[in-house]
């Protein structure tokens, strides 16, 4: 059975539907620490297929690993809509109320190479009032990030970036926890936000590759079911995951999953490469198209045409 890694947030709902209604029998392994953790798992051969953030996958493929290959390739699109990243600090941090207060600030991240790390570089590049570099504080997961900016843990940070609806509950007036946060800004990715990757070992094995194709077909059916059963999706998200019904309903208005998860836009990859190069996350590539072909060999002709 394929081992599929995913982030146990609202975006995982079509995966649940693929299991519940279409017989997807792969082993699902939650990775609450996000895309950076999944990249490590792919390279250590702990998982076969993973669904995570576009910028994390592209940055991972563009970073040299001790002369070795990347360990995985991009094979499809999961979510076509952009991801809105909330920029948050502790609700008790009176000294931080706007983006201008983040000059030279410490930025909490789940880990180096994660979406939360990469998007902070994009934020720095796109915000003219931010003149000083951030320092980085790896805090592993969303709970520890909240604790870090609220200064209730041993390791502190001034701010962090995370998906906006996941932050919503902890920003609300009704929330009274010590780890309450406040939103001071937001930034959206200019690309499709979630992609699907597979390990090089799966691509090299005809039997495993067939399993991958079948799994992707069932995930597509899960997406189609999601699109026509929003009430069931809201029930699942609000009872099994950490979201209110209201937030789940608002999120549904913003999200657009891929109609066929096996498809991939060349523009998504080239735009991500270009943005990450500009932000200093990726080394300069001579030819964006050749770089895209290298990252997505199953979807592009070998000759680059």
C-alpha cells in the first residue's frame, strides 16, 4: 500500500471522502508539522506520496542536498486557488500591531524550508517598509508557534505566518486561551497553493507507479464528491477538525480544488520558481522551462517542447 502524507487541516477533507466513499485504501500519515517535514520523510523513504504547499515543494527541489537528488518529483495539483497566509503575533504583544513593527523581528517557523519559512522571505521582498532581515526561530508546529508569539513557552518569536482560517479560532474574541493570537496582516500566494509529489522510488517501479495512478484517480473522485457535498464537508470540518462551522463555510467560498489532480499548470511552476528566486529562496536558474521539466518529469516531454 502507498503511504500518503498529508496535513491534518481542512484541506484534507477530499482525502477523507476518497477513503470513505471511493475505497482509497492507502495508508494515510498525518504531518501536522507541514511540508518541510514531509520533504525529510520523502528523502528518508518513510512515505511514498505527499500533498503539501507549492512553495515548499519547489524550494525543496531547487535546493542542493549534499550532491544527491531531491528524492521526489511533482506529479499533480491538489488545490488551484491561492493560499492566504495570515501574519500573526501574540494578542498580548502590544508592541507589535502592524507590519512596520516587524523590521528585524524574529519570525517563528515550523522548520527551515517550510512554507512558513519561505513565505516570510516573500513577505520581506514584497513589503517596502521592511528594511531589516528577519531572524528565524524553528518551533515545529502551529501549537508551539502560538505559544512562542504569546511568550508562554521557553522559546519566543515576534510573529509567524500560517493559513488564515486555521488561525481564525485563536484570533477570535471568544477564545480565552493563553496562546491567543492577533492578525496584523496577510499575503496570498500568486500560484495554485497545494501540489502532489511522489518519491523517485515510486516513479521507478511500474507496480508502485500504477498504485499511484489509481490513488490519484480516487483522490480526484474525493474532490468531485467534496464539490457537490458542501454540507457534509462542513459537518466533517467542524466536528473532526479544529474549525467552527462559520469558518468552514467561509473557507468553502475561497477554496477551489483541482478538477483532475493529475493535471499541472506550467505557469504554476514557473511563477513559483520566479517568485522564490526573486525572494532569494532559490538559486538563479538559466531557463525556467527546463527547471520546470526537471521538477515535473511525468508531465512534461523530455525534450522540453
